[in-house]
């Protein structure tokens, strides 16, 4: 039998044992044994998860709706709901695409869709830094699999040139904003590339961009004006949308195909109507949230400028890694920032490459500007200490 305790002991020895943190959240603040801190590690990018007015408005409306807190089965049995269908219609119309399909989470979407689309005559080529759920999706499929160096489209082009003709279809999979580096993918370049082949599909995960970027908050694809050219456009509701679940926008044919084949959709109880109704409620308000998007962009600028020349050059978004270098330095700087009131977490190998241990700032629009200015000052002190 495998010695699980020994496994855990080894993790403890090298300082890599994961624990569920003992924290509570109050708005933009996190309370823990270390004290009260401004949350600089949340995915609640627009600050909606703790918006009491928004929640009250929804609950007032919801009181008079037949909104179950469970859907009691898969959507293919009795779990389908008009509220979920309405959300799909809202998505499909807002993005101007043929069809939308809702999943239980981004993890369900990426694992379910990729494993359903890809068979042994398929090649999936993913960005080296693609999210674990994308990697798990292709592991569940029988597809051949390559990775291109992060954001390196010449490398991708070479792979396509060499291999695309040997498969029935090729799927290029990427995120639009990367979770660890916070850099933005040039979607137009990927579209140009894929259009040179008749058998290449483009799969884009906008988990960190939906709500945050684009004139109506529809993501990087909207910002770059290329929604129509992405075969499978995926996003999640658990981050800026302050809800739970995920979506894919695609052709009607692909939607029908996924309803018939995506195992994470077929074999899992559907999201509660209460949840999908809340998602629609928030999604409908995205166009009005430009102020929050502007605030978030201004916050990001302050932090980026502070870190430029000091290991903060990668990001062009609200996710801003500060590359500190060694594990020990990174842990110590993160601890110092927490001690001074900012909830910041170190990210270490194997999540990121050796020697690039970093503090990952994940900014939200509800962080007060004064807090951000103090954080910038603190970082200056750390840099010059
Ligand atoms: C968070 C995230 C997911 C997973 O979405 P959940 O709804 O949290 O399961 C998928 N892809 C990316 C890029 C993410 O950042």
C-alpha cells in the first residue's frame, strides 16, 4: 500500500504542504490569525461578490420566483430549467453567437468539452502555461498532444506546419489572460494562424477576462473585436461574475454535439436554478460596470508601475506577478506584506518555473485607492531594503 503519511511528511520537509487556510472574508478584507488584511488574492475582480445592494436587489426579485436551490438531476433528465436556458439565450445574444452552453464550473467545461471534441485523430496544441483544467481535458481524451512555448506563435506555427496535415483536426487551446503571468494573448494572431488551415479549431478560455475587459465586459475577444472568429469561447462565472458555473459559445452543431457527448454535463447534477438566475442577474449588468473596470485598470497601473524594473514586467492585466526569485525570499516578502496588512500569497515551483517564485497580486475594483498607494509604498521599501 502507498504510504500516504510519508508522502505528506516529505511535503512538509520541503515546505510544500498545502493546507486549507483558516480565514474569513468581510468585503475586501481577510481575517486570519495574522490579522486583518486587504485581500490582494481574490478573483472577485469587479468587487461584486460582497456588493450588498446587488445581492439585496436579486434576493428581492428572487423571493417571488419559483427558484429551487437544487436542480436534483442532470440537465438531460429532469434538471433543465427555464432560468438556465434564459442564461444561455442571454449569453448567445450578448456575444452574437449561434449558441451557448452552460457548465457547472470552468473545470467541468474544460475537461468536458476538450475530452468530447478530441479523439485519436485529433491533435491538441496548448500553450505551455495553459490551466490545469485544460491539461486534464486533454488527458481525458485520446488525442495527441503538444505544447507550444508560452505565447510563442512562431513555435506554434512550426508545429502546425509540421503536424496539422497528419490529423483530421487540430485544436489550439489557450487562455486569454494567463493566471500566473497576467499577460494577454494576441487572439488576432492566433486567428490569422488558424485560418491558414482548414482543419484547425481555436479554443480560448476567458476565465480571468470575462467581466473585466472589453467595452461591455465580454472579455479580450470583445476588446480585440474577434468574438466571431473563435470556434469555442469559454469563460467562468466564479470570478468577476461573482457566481458559479461556466459557459461555452460555439456553433449550434457543436452545442448539440456537446449535449450528446460532454460527460461532465451529462453525468453531473445541473447547477441550481437559483445560481443560474443570479448569474443572469449579474451578467445583464456587465455593460453598466465600466466604472469598476476603469478602477481596476487604474489600480493595476499603480502596481505595475511600482514593479517595473523589479520583476513585475510580465503582466498587462489586473493579475500582476512580482517575480522575487528564490522560494525563501518570496515567502519572506509575502509574509512581510501580510504583516503590514495585505493578504498576498507566494506562488512557487512546480506551479511556476524554478527560480521564478513570485507574489501573485490579483487585484479587485473594491480595493480602496489609499490601500493600493500604501501597498505600492511598502513594495518600494521592500525593493530598496
Ligand atoms: C479558474 C479557472 C478555471 C476553472 O474555473 P472554475 O469555474 O473555478 O472551475 C478554468 N480556467 C482558467 C484559466 C481559470 O483561471
